[in-house]
């Protein structure tokens, strides 16, 4: 029987992470982290593993670092990919990020 533990981490999720995102935006993309360091609230750790018996088939780790409420950097087993052929007109804007990075993010009404 396969046992999955932690937060699932996908390439799509990592590709959506951008420095300057708020903690709320990061939690929307990645989910709430299973591991939080009580001595360092500016670090979120994500760990995911799949194990069958004593054999670990897959293990992924990501660490995210914040300055206050904003994502400063992240590192781990996956790195962001870039789409080299996409032009500005083909690029899809992330609805969670404001057009102006300095602008406050307001939740949708309704």
C-alpha cells in the first residue's frame, strides 16, 4: 500500500511562485505548509513523499523564505521553468498578482 505524506509539490505550482507574492497568495498556490518552524516564522517548508513499505519512491522538498509578508526567495527539488517562445501578448497574467507590484491586493467581492 502506498503512503503519501505532506504537501503535494508540482512543477506548475513552483512555476507560479514569484518573489513579492504575499503569504496568502503563496498559500493559495502551494497550500498551507505542513512544517512551520516556530523559531523562524519567515520560513515555510514543504515536504512530500510517497512510500511503499520501507521503500521511498518519491520525495520532494521546497523551502520558501519571506521578508515580512512578502516572498523573498525559494529553493528546493524543483526550480521554475521558463517558456522561451512566449511573447508578452501570449503570456498569461497571474490573477493572484497585482499589475503594480506595489499595489495592495484586494480580495474579490461577492
